[in-house]
């Protein structure tokens, strides 16, 4: 029964939402919006569970003195401080808390985000080095096409040979686009098949049961 | 006094001359009346097709003065009577010849429309009043009839192969290197006594790649339960976290080792994208997992976590349907599931006949689409007009 109820809910709502896609009427639209609202409500409740998980996870690390456990203290402190400032800052007379909250967001979190994103540039360099080592025929092909595309997007490419930007454009628009579309076609069908398997109850891995 | 009279006369003469001259030299003319502007023609009002109702679409033929650059725009007016009571309801600039009147007070009621063309110098010209139009809600979106046909056909193909699989027919599935390596990857972690890291992407539960990743998590966690290998599952989405935890727990139950399940192995990190990438990087650096699974939806953080994993020497199996992130995974990981391979994983790993049947149906549908594409290209070459027809046929509203 524990598995049958979720399966029945999925079957019922899955069919209903599939049919809804083809019905533009007002009641159909209202039903869809209601489902979306329910999803948001459920998400709201799961955030409580998620924060509980986060605190519990780091609490265990601190208690067991795991490697780099002091980072967990910083995490829990950050969660508590930001939550308190955000909630209490709404109270009249405690506006300074909201100011501090905004400052912490602007001058601490945003720069940390940017720094993390900036690391991507270095990882790209190291990944490119690995990808462009011509150890096989495929890698050699990648190296040559990558080199032409890179030359094609800088003025120096056209300076070397006028046709390079055109060749670069052709590589991007023909073989590259064809392979992209091939993948996307498979993705579209794969998505539809996965949805169908779940709606019909053929795929039950998400229940942990593997269909048995 | 006699001496003053001529001077006075001279001043008077001069003054009268000054007053008279401007009237003669700069004649005052009346402001020319604003030139008439041509009104719009053929105003039509009809129920907006394929909508939820309370909406009427108005179309017209542009004013003939629009081509001369004299028209600023068109004000659409509505009334419940064809004679009077017209009120402005919306303005569209020149170049547009339709307007959709949304949020009407009621369905099934007569409404009349007219369009006022407005010139650049403030000229106005009213069109004829349209015929009565009524808004109605529709119960089938005709623009999606092709999608319905495609969906039904796809379902029928899948059902056919499922029934074939149920009858015991052997269905050949090609080897997918990334999935064939799952057992090896779990075995390696067991031998090394290190954990397995499984990241189910950064998207929400309503995204299909996340669901596909969770299906694979179920199979992987069964193997970790069998071998008693620790598994670490950090999550970005709160809903995905709760579902992932249930999946891993159920897998351990199914293997008969509920005691081996560690609640803390599936946890929530943060919903901040770069914060999540940073957290996963930290886990990789500290725990040094022997195997990393990056499956699901990934964006800019894909390369950050995959490259960090590569530096620790872990076996890395990645999979996503994001074509922009696939090159990064191919570069930094040992095995990469590309697009549909991610969705095939659950069937491939479990080898259940019903799931393999859907996979086969998927392949045949792809072959059918490929065939249709070839036919479409050939027909377009034979007659270019057919190209427009085919594109119209495939358009989904």
C-alpha cells in the first residue's frame, strides 16, 4: 500500500496534466496553476527539512571533530546570522539588521560567488589542455577544428587567410549544429519516454523499489 | 506751439507707419488645417483561437498613409453597441495590424470594435465598425493536434515493444560504456575503502534529467548497499534532497540492509549555484571519493566539480542532456552519458524487460523521426512550397 498510493497519485496526476496540455479552457488553466501552487507549497515545507539536514550534517561534523570541522562552525554561524538578520530586520526599529543583511549579501556572498565563478576560467584552460592533446584521431580532429574555430572568431584569423572565418562558421553551423540537434532529438524522446514510464508505473526506481 | 505742430505730426506719421508696416510686410495667415489621414480598412473581430476565453482578436488592413510614413499608430476601441459608447482599450504603434483584447468582462456577449488611425501631426481617422464578435473558451487546442498525434503514436510504439518484451522476446541493447562501468566503479571504491559521491544535478524535481539521475541513484545505492560502500549524496534542491534520501533508504531496505543506511549520507548543501559547486569541491577534496557520479542537469559548475574530481584521480561517470556542458564532462570525466543515454541508464542497469521495451520503442521512434526528416528534405527539394507546408504542419502552438 505504501507504494500503491504514490503510484496511483502519479498515474492520476500524470494523465490529468498530459490532457491539460491540450485543453486551453479556463478551468484547465486554473487546475494547472493550482498544481504549480501546490508544488510551491510543498517546496516551502521541504526547505524546513533541508535546513534541518544542513544543520544536522554540520553538527555531526563538529561533534565528531571531523577533518576541517571548523568550517562547519562557519556554515552554521552563517545560516543562523543571515536567518536572524533577515527575519528580525523586518521588525520596525530593527532596520539596521536588514542593512547589515544586505551588506553581508553584497560584500561577502556576492564576491565569493564571483570568485568561484572566476575559477572556471582556470579550469577551462586545464581542461582544454587535456582535450587538445592529440592522442587519438578523434582528439586530433577536435584539436584542428577547435583551432580553426578559435582563429575564426579573432581578426588575426582573417588576417592569416580570408576564408578562415567562413570555415569556422561552417564548422559551427553544419557538423556542430547537426550533432547538437541529434543529441537534442534523443533528449526529447528520452524525456517523453521517462515521463511515460513514470506515469504508467513501469519505472519505479524513484520509489527505491526498482519495480519489484 | 507752431514750432511743435510739425514735429508732432512727424511723430504721429512715423508711429502710424511703424504700426502699419508689419501688417503689410508679414501678413498673418491662418494655421493650415491638419490634412486628413486615410483610415484603416477591413476591421475584423473574432474570438481568439485556442484560448481560455474572454479574449477577442482584432485585425485590420493598415492605413494607406502608413507606407508614406504619416501614421504614428492605431488606437483600438471597443463598445457593446455598434453605434455608440466606444472606449479606448489599447494602442499599437504603426507596423502592427492586430490587437488581442484580453480580460473581457464576459464570454458569449457581442462586442464591436473600431480602429482610430493617428497621424504624426495629430490627425485622426476612424474606421468602420467591425461585425459583432463573441469570446468563447476552447476545449481543444487545435495548434497542438500534431503534438497529440505524435504523443499517441509514440505511446503506441512504446506499448507495442513493452508487450513484446513481456512475451519474452530478446531485445538487443547496445553496450553503453559509462553504464557498463558502474559495477567496476562501485567495486573500485569498495576495494579502496573510499566513498562514492553521487551528485544528482542542480535542477528541481520537475526536471526530467533530475528524475533520470534519481533513477540511476536507486540502482547505484543498491550496489553500495550490497558492498557496504559509503555513499555521499549532496543536494541543491530541497525537494530533490527529500526524494533522494527516500530512494537511498528504500534501496538499502530492498537489499536487506536497512541498518547500513546512514541518514547523514544524503544531505542538503545550499541552493546557491556556486556555493553548491564550492561545497561539492570541498567534499571531493576532503573525502577523496574513489568514484564520482555527476548525473542530471548541470550548468557552469559542471567543469568546476569535474575538474576537481579529476585531480583526485577518482573514476568519474558523468551524464547530462545539456549540450553546452557535455564537452566539459567528456574532457574531465572517464565516461560520459550523452543526452538520451542518461534516460536509458535505469533500463540498462536494471535489465527489466518492461523498461527495455520502452527503450526499444524510443529507438524506433527516433528512426521514424529520422525517416520523416529525410522525406521532408527530399520533398522540400522537389517543391520549395512544400517546405512551408511541412514547417506549418510541425508547428506547435
